[in-house]
């Protein structure tokens, strides 16, 4: 019998209750199923993931940390995917060629590091990490971690795939049990069936509107019910992918015939056969209990569009025009963008092409600019062969490289000026301020590829394709028919170019060079250990007002080129955060000089003068990407504490990994007691222990003080990370 099945049988007897699917997979990977304390939302689980995946922007720091560990090879199958560093400018071929030239040093580092340490390397142009994982590595029951927040995409194949920081990936690659707080389980029961203009994307857009950007924090979202069978495998992946926008640990669907078909079509018939043998273990047990249940009738679900500026502001497409008019949002759609890791499947492209073909048949092209991002080389080659790419180009589209591109800010946009108010619609997953084009005045809306295509053709948010008419070139009024497209290609997939480099069996002669004069790569120096004392008189560096995502803490876009050089990328630390003192970004007062400067500059000045500092923030601090640079940079520049009302899961863990103290106000109203010029002392560190709050002494400039209680979520192992100065330091101590 499969070892995981044996483990599940034991756990069923031990827990004496039916299990959810996510519990089966997660608990089936316990390092110690006999001794592990299991309590949803309370205990920390020590797990043995099956695989690690890293995208090129995060892989640089992950591999630098692995090199620092001194270990000769990775302990589990691992891969690197080159998808983040390709900037969208002209078109796929030209942009890829330029990226290979500009990023040659980084690509060479990743390729040689992969070869040296046993990590597979997907070359630039291969495609987006999550699509590659779905096509090659995800399968029902696997536990995979990835250094990208949208790793949960693999849940569309019945996998538990979780986004983490690079230090977590290093633990798994080093063969160390990986820690995860035992997730709660939110059930989403789907009834009815999808049809017409409603797509899988509308399911997660609706859920995001219900749960908000932090409603899934600490939980796995598990979809179930009879409506599941009306959704394609890649459609399920779309839903799981964007589950990151509600803060969920991950999302998952139960194994069904849709997954079996996808596995067969992607060359994994043996896995499909094995999954069939264990199909009863790959669905939730009858009578299992969820912590919260949402029910959605797919037959009644209408097309949605979410935004602007946050992915949980949900609107039916039929209402968005009126809402936009009321709020003063620009109605003209400047650009429609389809693709990305969320919506770039064969089915997505086929349905978008079916709408484009209708427009072309009536003599129309897109009124808005239109871009198309294939998810992988396999998708690109297949939609080129089957004519979809030509149709999308003919309607006015530009086919970009198989990469993240505008979704993560890798977009050299020229059609509007910085600061110019405008609207774009995308089939992406995230739409924070400045996310796509660095312009804070861009109103970005997230929707399905079908709705993006329709709105790009119409050129306005005031178009509801279910009810409104377009005017053909001959003056005839017509309505777009609902989109249609095959779930999978009838002629199988065209693999396209071979872009994978398998690590050699013998790598002793492989050299990994990091030039000491490089501006893009920098070997890491260990952080200092805790000195055994309380943290006295930490200067408030900045008191952040409102939403502060990882985009605000460590911007992407042009800064991606420094992801392998900690000192250089630290120059973007918190430059997007709003300073409560003056409502400005990247303008804070240096309390040593009395002058105003940029956040990184003031932090560097404090560090040079031996003054440690603290950041004070609001709710769901660190929402968004898994990028651990948002934790590394504060540590590198002399920060010791991040004190907020609440944290996003991945960011809180990343801070702990780097030896920082992520703390929360026991009373959220204590946020109001802290002034921008205050100093803060953290007391009680001599007896720092799980479940035991710390004290904060807030020292005001007028000589008065406030004593506040500060909570934390450290467990015993994580306390040792703090003592050692970082998780990596602790790993070395244990070798």
C-alpha cells in the first residue's frame, strides 16, 4: 500500500473522524504522524513536501541561501523557472531575445547553480512557473512548495501547493522538516453548472468579494460539491491560483474525470491510472467538517469584474459601468490584457479567440490595445498551430513572451503618461496600486479572459456583452454570442521548443561564479545573533498608514534586476508605503538630523549610527507576493521589529526566518498610541516563549510613556531562529 495511504489509515483511527481532502494530503506528509499534535489553527505541523519550485526572481536569493548552507545537493526534486525577468515591450520574440541579453549574468548563475546542486532549470521562454508545474509536476495528492504566492495554482490537479519564502524552500531542499501552522479548512460547496459568459474565474472573483483579501488567512479553501464537475481542470487551477488574493494558505479541488483527462493529455497516463486506484482517498470523506462553508450556485453566478486597486472589490459585469460612473473611474478601456499564470490555458485562449473571430467576421478590431500572454511554450506552440494566435493578432492583439510580463509590472508601457488617470482590464490575479505599470493612477480591473476580450473590442467599461450590442463595419447592430472553446486540444499538445535543462549526474566540475563587483548578484553574509538583551529604544522608522503589501515594501518591476543583490535591492525598501505623518510616500523624517529623506536612506543612516529601528503598520501587513526580500531588506538595513495590527501569512513567516520580530498589537487600538517620532523598547525577551506575550514600552518625545501588550505566533523552533539570528544560522548550528 502507498505510504501516504498507510498514514491516512492511521490518522483516521487516531483522529476518529472523517477527513477533508486537504487534511488527507497535508497530514499524509507529516514527519511524525504518531507524535504530531494536530489542531486546526493552533499547532505547527512538521511536514515533508515532495517537491520545490522556484521562479527566477525568488530563486536567486533561495539559491544564494542554499549555497550559504554548505550542503552539496538538494534533498528533494527541485526546479527553477525563468519567467519573471522578461519585460514586455514589443512582442514575444524580440522581448525574449532582449531579456536573454540583459539578464545573461543571472540566467548563467541560476543555470550553473541548478546544475551544481541538482536543481532542474527551465530556460527563459519556457513559460510561467505555475503553468509549467500544472503541465509537468502537479498531481493528485502531492505536497509541493513554491517560492511564489500563486503556487496554489496546482490545486486544480488535486495538489496541495503552497507559496513560501526562499528560506522555507531552503529548509525543504536541505531535507529539514518544513513547518506550517495547521490550517483551518474553508469549504466552498459548488452546485449547478457553468454556462454562457460565466467562467471559472467568476467563482474566485465571487469568493474574493465574500471573504475579502484576508478572509482566507490561515486556511485552506477546499472546493467540493456537484458543481465541480462542470469546471475544467485548468479552470479549477485558475480558481486555486487567485485564492492567494484572499490570503488562503492554498486551495484545492477533489480528484475527478477532468483531472484524469488533463493528466492523460499531458503525458501522465500512469499517474492518472494510479490516481484512479486511490480515488476514494483523493476526495473529502463523507461527513467531514469545515470551519466555514460558502455555497455558490454556478447556474446563478454572473460574470464578475473586481477592482480597482484591490482584488476583492467585486462587481457583476452588468453593473460595473454605472459603478464606474458614480465613482469617477475612467470608462474608456485603454488596454485589455489576457493570459498570465491565472488564465493562460488552451481553453482560455480558445474562448477568447472565439469572441475575436466574431468581431473580425463583422469587420471589427479591438478599440483598446490588446495583449496576449501564453502560459507556457506548450500553450504558445499549440495555439499557434491551431490558429488562435493568428485570430488574436488579427483582432489587434500583440502576443507577448511566455512569461509573467505586465502581471508583475514587467511592462514598458508607452500609451499613457505617468500619473495619467486611465483604466485597464486584465485576466490577471492582482491589481494593487501601480502593480502592472508603476502608474498609481491606473485603474486596473481583474476579470476573465472572455470579458477582457469583449471589453477590449467595445473599448468601454459600460459594455455588458450579455445584453449590449456592438456596431459592425456595415452599420449592423449585433450581439456577441457566448464564448466557446475546447477544454483541451483535439490533436494533443504541441510541445514546442525543448527548454528544460536536467541537472547532470556528476556536477563536481560545475562552477558557480558570483563576481564581487556584480551589481546583480551578491553572496550573503550571516545576520548577527541576538545579544541576549531586550531591544531598547528602537526608533520608529515609519508608521505606515493603510494597506501595505509586499509591493509597497519591496517593489517589483524595474527592481527585479536586483533580486540577487541584497544591498542594492534594499534601496527600494518601503518606498511605496504611505507615511502617516505626512501622507507621503518615501518621505520620512530622520530623527538624528531633523531632515526628510527616503525610507531606505534614513534606515541606512540609522544603521550606520548604531540605531536599530521598528516599522509600525496596519492590518494584513505584507499582503500579496511571497517575496522574502520584503523581510530581508528590513533586517539588512538595521530593523529588528515589525509591529502591526495583523500580518499576511507568508510575510510573517519570512520575517521570522530572517531573525526579525513580527509582533501584533494585543489591542489593535494601541496602533493609535504610537507617534511617528516615538521610540519603542521590547521587554521580556529573556523568557521569550510560545504563547507568552511581550511588553512594549512606547516612549514619546514629551517624556510620557505607554505600556502595551504585544502578541506573537512564534513556536519553539522559531524562537531558536530569533536567538540564532536567522533560520539559516540555526541550520548551520545544527549541522
